[in-house]
C-alpha cells in the first residue's frame, strides 16, 4: 500500500522561505513509515532536489505546480495528498485528485492516520484494501 505525500516548500516546510511548521523530522518519520515523499513547489527543481539530498530523503518526484498532473500519472500510489499554504496548492490538489492539508494542519502529521487496519484511506474517504 502506498500513500504519496507531496509537500509544498515555502511557507510549508521548516526549511522554506518563509519557514512553515512542518519539520524535516516529520517528513523523515513519514518516509520511514513507508510513505512516498515528493515536493511540488514554485522553487527551481534543482533547489528542490538539493533540499532532499541535504536531508537524505529520497523523493519520488520534484515538480513545479503545473507538473502535478504528470507526476500523478507517473507514480503509482493508492492515495495522493498535497500539503501547502496557498490557495493555488489547494486548487491543484483538487484538480488532480489529491487530498489536501493546509500547512498548519500538517503539523499534526494527519497522514499517519491514513493507514487503517483495512488498508489505506483515500482522499474520498474510502478504504483501499491490500
Ligand atoms: Mg508555499
């Protein structure tokens, strides 16, 4: 079962400019729990890749916001979620079938509850069993 978490950076992650409340330790915890980690940000892809390399977290993709549809097609997962701080984040998530959390919601690591005894909870609320 795979759940993909796509993180915006600026205003969302602690390493963003401005910093957001989601720490790299939270992201690492998700990675170590088996989540697929990615970033989708207005930052240059080279900057996104450098960030993941610096924290030694292998991202399944780094993308600009308009590339999110392609990324969804390229990466197989049971459920897709995006976390960000702007209306555009919420919008691209909705347009591409990603669940969405605001940056301030992400600080409670809501993704950790998506793995249920029955499988994975999708953005639509149903469980996908596996
Ligand atoms: Mg942002």
